C-alpha cells in the first residue's frame, strides 16, 4: 500500500453522531493496520468517548476540533455559508489540504454535496458530481448512479455519470469492461425521453461497455454492473427498493411471531432466515460515493449503526487504495485532449 | 346492479392467449352471476377451447370473431394502422359502440394504449390517459399512476393524473378523501424538479386531499393512498419493486432448498411462508386501468396466468359497477364550467 491511508471522519454527523462514528472507527482501526483516522468534531465529546483508546492507538487516531455541527435538515446553502467550522466542512477541508485522503460523513446529504463540491471542485470534464452506491443483485451487487444529487440531467450529464461509474467500478472491482446500462422504460413506441435517447447515442460511441437500455427489474439481475440514470429516478428507485425490502422483512418477522407454532417454525427456520437477512442487510450496502470530485467523499446513511458506518469507512479505504478520483481524472484528460468533450 | 355488466376480452392477447383468457373467463362467469363476457378473437380457436362451456353458459358467453392478432413487440403505430380487425381493436370497438361496458387485454401495452386512445378518446379536460394500478403496502395497497403511458409530463399532466386517481379511488374504494401524494426526492435543497414543484402548487389549490410530497418508500407505508408521478419514474419504480420482490422470493426459496435440514425447516415454516407468498402474490395485483378514457380498458400483465387474468377481469367489473369514467367526466365537467381549466 503506497497511499497515505488517512481518512477524516465527520464525528458529529448523522442521527447518532460520535455514538456510532467512534465505535465504528475503532473497529476499523483494529481490523486494518494501515489505516489512520482523524476524528473531526467537538474535541471534548470525542475525547471522552474515546477514553483510553486514544492513547492505545497512538498516532493512528487523531482529533481535529470543529466547533459547529450541520443539522440533518439544515438548508445546504445555509450550512455552506454559515458553518465554516462544522465537523463536515473541516473533514472535507482536510481532504482538500492533503491531510486526509478521503472523508466519511453521515450528515445531511445536500449539505455534504454542496460543501464537497464547493471545497473540492469537480474533476475537469465533469460538470456535476453524482452519488453512486451498490444495491444487492442476483450476481452480487449492482452500482447505481445518480442517486439524488441531480434531479434534472441532460444527455451529456448522463454520459458523464456513465464514464465516472465505469472508471470507479473498473478501479474498485478490478474489472476491465463492466457492463453499463441506461435506465429506461419498456413500454413506449420509441422508448424513453429525449435525454435518455441522446445519452444512448453518446454511450454507443464511447469506450465504455454500453449494453443499452435496462429496466428497473434489471438492477437486480446479473446482466448489468452499472445502471445510469438521473438523480430523480435513481433516488425514487433506491427509496422504493429500501421501502419494499423493509416492508417484506417486517411482514416475514410478523408472520413468524404470530403464535407459538409460528414461533417454533421460525426457530427451525432460523439459519435460513439469518442467511437471508444477512444477504439483504442494508448495513452491508451502506456508503455512497460522491463521485466526480477531485477528492474522495463517502456519504453514510444518517441512521447508520456501528457496522453500517464501518462499511462506509471501508468503501473510503478501497477508493483511496484504488485512487479513484485520479483514475477518473486521467481518463477525462485523455478524452479532453482527444477533443471528445466540448 | 343496474349496469350492463358485459365485458369484452381480448382472447388472443398476452403470452398465453386463449390458453389463459378462456379458463379465467369461465372462472369469473361461474363466480359472478351478473357477468356476461364477449370473447374476441379467432372464432375457431375460441370455440374449440370453450367446448361445452359455450352451450352451458348460454348468452352469458358469446363470441366475436376477429381475424388479426397484435404481436407483443409490434410497434403501436403499426398495430393501430394495420390491424383494424385485431382481437384487441375489436374488443375496444365493442366498448365504443356500447356492446360491452369494459374490455380487458393482456396484449402489447403500447398498442393497447394507442388504440384505446384513438378509438375511445380522452374525457374532456384530460389531455392524456394514464396507467394506474395497485401495489401492496403496509395498510393494504397503494394506487400509483402513471406507470408508463407518459414519459414526459408537465405539471398540468401530473395534476390531471391526481384528479383521475382521486375519482377512481373514491369510486372503487368507496373513500371520500383518499390521500394523494406527489412522488419526489428528499435530498435537494428546494426539492424536486420544476414540474413537480408546480404540480404541488396546483394540487394544494384543488379539491383533492393532497398530502404533499412523498418518497419512494412511502409507496409501501400506510400514509398515502394514491402516489402521482410521471410515466418514466412510475414505470421504473414499478419494475424495480417487481424485480426486487422476485429476487427476494427466489432467494428465500433457494435458502429453504439448500439441503435436507433447510427443507425440513421449510416444511415447518410452510404455513408462514404460504401466507407471506400470498400477501405479495403479484397475481393478486394484476390489472392496470387505462384511466382518463371515455371507456374502461384494463391491461393485464402479458404473462398473466388464469388467476391473474381473472383478477384483471374483476377490476373491470368493479370499474363498471362504479361507473369510473362517468365519475371522472362529471367532475371534470364541473371544473371546466367553473373555469378551472384553460
């Protein structure tokens, strides 16, 4: 490992703040001997929570005080203007100044995106960062972007999302030609809207392995690796699948808790149900990348627990090791020099 | 029951044609003594399939010959121009001429929509028909529209969808103020795109019980009855939930079929798994209405089986009994006369 594996954590972000971030940080420190973490936030609170761990891990855990916290429902513009010493902002600043090679926050998504974009800027050739994450699929998992950063997209934006998704997946999954699909509907005579149709033409002409249009159900199949869509559709699809998975989980649980006989049946079925639960455990999918920026910023679910937040840290580790923004930048520089972009 | 409960069935449509439509038709005839059915398609094939049932049910089952069949992947415009004697077209014609009060088809969605719109026309005040169907939710089920008829929608279209959904649900579910939500994303500073924001303003000013923006996961909650969105987003959400439900079902099945012990556990858990399967059985949700037309047209899934197709017929029955297009028409006439529409 050649990279500086130092990751800044917004210790105050999310529904649980340091109560989740610090235990998750300690889990990761324990498991990955190359990892260093900077905990950003209220020094007093963090120090108390860390207790003897601070001494125990020496220079592998450090503190960086930040006096403010971005609230979960604060307007991004307000956070950006008014909270220059927030734990979120300072964590991103540490990435900008090279003190950290990535940051992770469970804070307000809009504020994180706005701040990261303002501080880190987009890679030349990329107009807008996007949010990319994995969802479970038959073959393992599928990457989907954009998950909500851009509610209105042109064909060019969709095209750029595909390029970013391609480079990220090549890097992180060690693939050479991940299959890229453009999310569309199947019912129209000439399928889809103008943006999607034009993006398909751009992608057919590109270096990515574009397999054409895919539909919502294909996300879970094993015939596509990266599903590209705008942030409105992507966010609705993500929330829909989260909502359905939750409802199904609860109704299975209720079914087995109905009476003494169903409880006994549940006991018999426990190993199967446990394996099933683990396969779809949303905590294993926690951690979305704000891709297209000059640095690595990972967004954790606001209500992430210790295991889920640790997963988001692991995603940051992987992206640092694989130098994702650098790869995207190189590819875009090549293409800019070939005159492929306006 | 005052209505003429005669329903025309496109006997040739769908992946299985008469092999599914005719058994489903006989099931419905047997269960509902007021129902009459007209089977539209190749008379020879239908007569053979019906066998002695034709005589048995007297005038409750009749045949109407149609010499053509719309293929599942045929271009809607081609079907509309070139197949004026298709089983689909003739079934819709029967509705137009009053011989039937509704029709049901498992054929090509695009062709069905194009033909129905051409033959039946939209209700005055409605620009475009939409596709509405139910999906399972915590509280029972939620109506969602549009599911794919209109990939690009203005705020006015979304508004009209909400009005149609409201009237349909009031009629079919005997509700007075079903809760209408507008599908949106939760992450943006000023949420959503222009269409959604403007539609929200129109709905806030309308007679429907508009509860504001909802997100993808709310579809499955019990806090909304009708979710309004454009056909692109609605179709992706529907396909996403279908795909996830299928994957989850298969992986539970695989889990219980792993070895002799899991099979025994599955046997013990059978009553719970059966109840669970039934609750989410997509066949129970089969049948989408092409709402906004002057007549009732129900679209069945192409791969519907007997039980699923019978469910689509039942939806047609309910809409005839509740005179859904008439209700929507009356409401729109009122509003047109109040000058609420341009």
